[in-house]
């Protein structure tokens, strides 16, 4: 498709282009005057103070099992609250294996694997003394990277992504921490298996790839596999004049998933083709999302959104699970896992509260 | 770049223009693909510069400056299209705008096909993917569409373009 780029480059650039930009700025400057800028100067240090306070307030809970793998996966740099909760509760099978990719001079440390009947999390870090890893991703979501499972009989099967997983790059150490999320491998419990990560995705002014395979072999221990409970609900509510139905709630140690249908989830274009569109509910859900470059998404404190409330405890959205594939007209809303499932309430904005009991 | 953004946020128009100049060609081409004529595309560039400088204090992360500008460009372009809905162009101006130096055209898809065959959604997503090199995730953020829909729109656009090519081959 590089010819498409070349075609677009054929759009001639008129001589007066920069002058038009200048005109726009001149107009804005004229209207804006000086007052707002002074105000902004005062606001910026105030915002910086808030950031420092919240960083100091963050105190990860300690547990003996954590020492077995990199603590980065429980830190604020990983944007998957479900994964962090599962690790804190001691779920997951510690792997601790190292693989050296000689050709690319990258050392890969496999740390942990967690699976239930819907998805698998594979936690690993990779580092290099010679290669700048900042643009290096194991992107099985939309990059060139792929995930495979190889069984004892030599069978090799691709495992598809679930959500886009979490990634954090530490510039000082030139080290990437990745929590991949893909199809469940629960059916292989008790078996000796090999997971193979195929190809590195380079995101740097467009996408590129490096051919490689990073293998990790282990016997999947059944004691670390968590279960999933599904509750059919069919509960209706209205938000901003649109009607939504909570079809079902899925509980697991990794997440709480709500399957929702709505009256404004389908867009039909002029050719009559239908697409999924962001509903008012989804926009409300995303309203509380904060993008943290290099570390994915977290909750923007103080902003209105959609949350769960479990007996008074706020359960946050898992924004790293955005864009989980769903059928047309359905939105899958993912939150952190909940322990107390008896008194769970969905809170949309400040006013709408829907008990998730039957 | 971070320093330039900070300066611009403090009201320094020269810093802003220096930054803007780096991306104005991309903004112009993005606008052109939407509005299909030079005059409107230039209007969009001016409007983007106006809105961006006015609102630059709302930009939280300087790394997102380009994406932020392109998002404004998309909104402004759609506004222009909506305003122009009643206007009928007898002869599309882009026939004259496309360079005549087409010696290297064993190209399967032409700019003209891109502009004529695709609707505005499809054009912008093709632009963002193949001209700007954005990932699907980034495009979904930019055009505020679910990622699955972005993929569907892009694949459909490419299918349309391929179909056009096949038909053209048939009649040759």
C-alpha cells in the first residue's frame, strides 16, 4: 500500500500554506489576549503538585510470592487492574525462565502465566544492552507478532489476542515489561507445553517487524487455574434517552465482565452497511479514562464515568480490555475482579445505580 | 519539542508556528482528502491553526501534539463538508490538482480513485493508516470510533479500491 502514500503525496502543496497558518494564529492571539496565559501559568504548578502527592500515596501491598517475579507487574505502570489483583491474591504459575535471543541481543525473562477458561496472561520482560527497545513491542493485537502453543505431540496452534494487553518501557534500564493477553490454554492443564512468541513488532513512524521466536516450556499446573462464573441478568436501564440491557455478568479472578446491548450501538452508513459505533454509555465509560504514555490507561480521578460498587468499595474499569471483540450491537464493559459478588451495583455517572443481583 | 509546546502554552506564537509548520503539510493533505479542493483545504489549515493555538492549554501531553492537530483537522474538514453539502461542483478541481508527472504510474490505485470512490470516513481512515502510518488503536482514538469499526471501514475501503482496479483492468 506504499503506492497509496505516494498517491497522497501527489496532492500539491500551495505556496501560501504557512501564511494561512499564520493568519489563524494571529486571529486566535487577537481574541485570546493575555489573561488566559497568566491563568495557565498558575494552573500548571498546581497540577504538578497533585501528581506528586498521588505518586507518594501509592503503596503496593507486599507479599512473599511477589519476590519470585518482577514487581513491575503489580505497579502503576501496568494498566490491568485485574492482573494486579490476581497477582496480589497469589494466582498465577511462576515460570522464571530466561531466553537469550542471540541474533537481536535481547534477553527475555519469562515470569508468570495465569489462565482461566476464557483467557491467558503471560508475563515477561525483555532487555538489551545494545538494542534500543523503546519501539519494540510484542503486539499480537494489531502488530506482526503472534503467539503459538506447541504440545507434546508436536501440534502447533495460534492463540489469538484478547484485548491489547499491557506494556511498559523503562528507558533507564532499556527494559520492556509485557503482560500479553490471549486465548485460554486451560485445556492443556497437566501437560508439558511450549509457548512461542513469534516476531517482534516495531512501532516507529509506522510498523515494521523483526523475525524471531522466543520459546518458553513448562508443565501447566492445574492449581493455578482460576474459574469463571456466568450470571444471566437481562436487566434494562436508560441513560441519556438510550435504552441498555445488561445481558450477563461474568466473574473471574482476572476481571468482571458485563455484556451490554444498547439502542445506539449500531451505525448504518449511506450504503446501508452497519458498523459498531461508540454508544453514549461507552463514551461515559471512557470519560474516566486517562492515557499515560508508555504505561497505558488508568482512571482519571474525579471524573465522571462508569464504575462498579461492591459493598461500598469502588471497582475500577479495566481500560486495557477496551475493544474486546463483540457481536454487532453489543458492548463488553470490563472491570477489575470483585470478591464480594452478593452486593454489586453498576454506577453510571452520579445518578444511575443498577444492582447486579437477579 | 516539549519545550516548544510549553512555550506555545505560555502564549508564544512563534513557538507554536514553529511546531505547526512541521505538520502543516500533513494537515493540508488530510483536509484535502476530505474537502477535495485547495481553497477549502487552506481554510481548514487556517481554522486548525486558530483553534489549536486558542486551545493549546488543553493539550496535556506534548507527545500527542500531532495527533491532536489531526483530530482538529478532521473535525474542521467535516464541518466544511457539511457547510458545502448544497454546493454542486460541476467539475472537480482535483483533476487539475493532481500532478501531470505520472511517468511512474504502474500504480494500481490513483489519488483520483481514492477521492472519488471512498466516502469521507473511508478516506480519512485510509489516510491515517497509509499516509500517517498510525496503528488501528491510534486511529480509533483519533476518529473516536471503536477499533473494530475502524478495521471494517478500512477493509471495505480497500475492497472498493481493488474492485475499481479490476473493473478498470477489464475495460483496458
